[in-house]
C-alpha cells in the first residue's frame, strides 16, 4: 500500500536533523510543491513498537517497545541490537562515537538514559533518574551551548522537570534535578532545538507551545499553533519533529501533518509562527509517532499509526539554504557560590569584595539583600555575618578610612527604607562589620551607590535615584561620626543604577539601564560632561546593571552586567573602550553549581586571593538559583577562567 500526500500550500524548504536536535536554519526554496509517498516499513505485528527514531548520522533506526525492549534496527527493519526491558518514549543525541538514548522504563515507571555504540552494537549501563511523584508521559533531550546534556520530563497535570544528565560525550554518574518547568496539563510530547535553545511541547486539546530550554531562562511560553477556532489545527496537537526555524507536527485525530515556521528565524526569535503547509494523511487512522531525518535526496520520514501499529516510511523532497545561527558566547563556570539569601523573591542584589590586608585568603564578599540588610561571606560562600539594617540595594567599599582616631575600611550601601546611605566599618584584622552611621539624602527613590577615593585620600560617595539624579558626597568622620557633605550633583535622562569609579584616572563609569554606559570626570570641581562608553545594542542588552573594574599592572577592564541576555561584557577601561567580548557564567556540573542569570550587581578584583583566585575573583549576583531551586545567591568565578575564555592578553 502507498499513500500520496499533496500539500495544501507550498512547503517550507527545510533541512531537518531530528536525531542531533541541532537544526540548521534554512530559507524558503519552494519552486514546486513537493509530495510524499508513504509505504509500509515493517510488517504488522513484526515488532510492537511504541516510539521510533533515527540514529543520528546513520541510516539505522531506534525503536522503543514495551514488549520487545530497546532496539537498534537497520534501514530494512532487521534487528541489530536489543536492550531487554519494557520501554516507551524515545529521543537521542550523538556523543562522539556513541549515541545517547533516552526512554521510559514502563515497568519501573522511571526515565533512563543509556549509551549505544553503533559500531560494536553494544548498549552501555543505563542511568536511571529517581522515581518521580507524578506519571511521566514523555521526555526529550537537550544539549546546551556548553555541551551539558539535559533531559526534560513531561508529566501529568502540568508537571515538568529539567535534569542534568551528562556533560560532553559522557553521562553523569548521577542525574541532578535542575528545575521544575510548569507545562500544559495535557502534554505528552516534547522536542528541543539545541541551536535555538527552544523546548516545544504539545497540549493535546489546545495546540503546541514554545518554551526557553536553557536552564537559566525565565519560565515563559509562546504559542506555535492552536486548535480551531483559535487556529487551523482541526482536532488535536500530537507528536512533532524539528525543522529549521520551525516544527513538523501531527494532528493524530484528523490524520494531518502541519508545518510551522518561526518568523525571523533563530536570529530574531519571538515574532510568532506561521503555517507553511497542511497535508492530509489518507489511510492512516491515528498517526502517533513521527521521526524525520535529512538525507542527500531529501527528508526521510517515519510515521507510526497507533490504530494498528503499522509503521510507514517515505521521503519528502525538501531542500534548504543554510543561514548562520546566532553566535554562541563562551561559558565560564563558577567555582563556588554563596549560601542562598534569607528572603524569597528578588532579594540578593549587589556584591563588594573586601581584601584582608595581611591574609588575602581570609578576604570576604559582602552582599546586599534588598529585603533584609547586609551579608558577609568567606571565599567558599559560607555566611559569616548578617546585619538586618533594612532594604539595602547597592554596596561599595574602600580601605583606610579615618573614623575619629581609628583607621578602618568603610563599606557604604544605599538604603531604600530611608533613602539614605548606610555606613559600616570593617575591622582590618578580623573583617568584622559594624554599623557606622547613616547619611540622609534628598533622593525620593535611592538606587545605586559607588565610592571614589583619589590619591589625595579623600573619600566620596556617588548615590543615584530612579529619576536619573546623581549626588556626590564627601565623607568624613573627624569626631568618630561619619558625615556627608554634598559637593556636586548631575543627572541622566532615564533610570540609572550601577556605577564604578576608576580612582587612578579619576573617572566615573555609570550605567543608564535602557541606554548604555557613560564616563564622566569623578572630581567634584569638574563639570559632569557625559561621554559614551558603549550603547545598548547587539552586544550589550538592557537592562544595563552592575559595573566593575578589573585593574592590574598590565591591563584594566570594565565588566558590565548585560542583564537582557544573561551575559557579561568586557571592555578596555580606557578610550576608545574597545570590546574584549562577552561571556556567560555557566553551569559547573562537577561541582553541582548552576549558572548565573538576570544578574543585578557584580564586583571583580585583580588581587591574588590564593588558590584558584590567584589572578583575581569575579562575583556576580544570580537572579535565578537552580539545582536545587532556592532563593537567590552570589556566584564566585576565578578571573583566570574569564581571561582564558575571552583570550585576554
């Protein structure tokens, strides 16, 4: 029996690579309407297959069967290798010379991964995920830009999870739960486009949805296609296979095949989806499982009819002209992290690094909790001190401040409870923090703070407000009580926050969140003429948040939190402020530390703090704590790894 399919509209010329999950974007090339002829691939009941797929890069196929186990089959359907058991659901990724296969053990009700050597036709030792407290309907694999391998679980009643299961070409010894993902209540199928970092999930009675797949992404979804009357899907949203910039999907109850293209491609995501083709599947009563693979002659297609278990195969004459994907930023893992802060929600904000004058390994990281106060951690992230003084937003510090007859190090934070500056003395021997007073400001909504200490030894504080105002105070404490004298004020057009002063060059860098970074003379007796350093654009994504300076004898760099794309931009700290690139703080699988995202404040030092911090330390606030999901915290990154990733001189 053969079935001839003719599209209702021109099809998207596309190159599909289902097995690897890393589709290459394509452009339309539909000079003629292609057709698909399906023929039975395996005799009915030869194998009781529930799910079918292609082995990445080969003509061989994978099959999951509750009766016959996990199977490796040749192009003619002959069995090449079998893993005994009862399995359902299927996805795979190439991993060096091997293939990693994900499936569900029907008897144990657990998801598992197992490696397959296609050459020796040997299965490896399965890695089982722990039993879940919900029924798992489906699963799919995802490999991120740093080659970490994840498994998504699709469960009943909207329950979904993302698990870290491997790195590079190896499976982990144990799987680690990364986060929960709220999914549609009637979901059964999922696929991930690795290149676009996009998870596609069906909702049987509604349609198909697209979610960000990256573990540090915010949880949001966009509709791909909806069931009538909200879209052209006649009856149900079922299984899917990836196409470049889109998806090929089944309506099992109407026996139709739909193709959707994402508008704008991978470089301009978020503009919606458009229907490119709708094909009837005459003769199939309930097409359930779908697999597609590119070949030199077009696209190989496998479809399983759930009505009688028959599997059909065919070829679609689709071609595509590849176009480049968005550039991949290097990932630098954190080596340690702070304990989570003691408040829920958007709480942690800005760090500062206090350097012990005699024993650098005893240095501390200060961090603000804008729902609580000021925190102090050691270099391993252990909480050492907590000062519940109010809603502190930003913090900065400088050494050798004369507090009456004492010489202390001074930390200053913006206090949103009182629109004031909260001051703290730091004991130079022990690192212990103590409250040292408060300076009121006329700001209606105080926000950012940074300090400036020129060679003359005076200490200045720059405070800014949400209305764009900057106030510069000279700080002193001749009688042991800190006081502030307002010496200059200026304004930017919109909301600022992050700022950092270059004491050596007497220059202030300030961030205007939706605009970019400016430089201005930090001296109080000089005009506040703004000079552009970098504008929001292709590299720097709003909001512009934390700013910090890495200063060494050889090079000075300005580090900026590009919050809009969860990255960090590094510039030369001198004109013309040349870009040295951007990076992300990624997941450290070996240490069990998640990456950093939605970063507010950051700080960096070039001081040798010993061990992994011998070339300095970068601290960034993490707006989404994963693995496990907890309140926000701070990530500690060796500067040596940043320099290596960006090839800094």
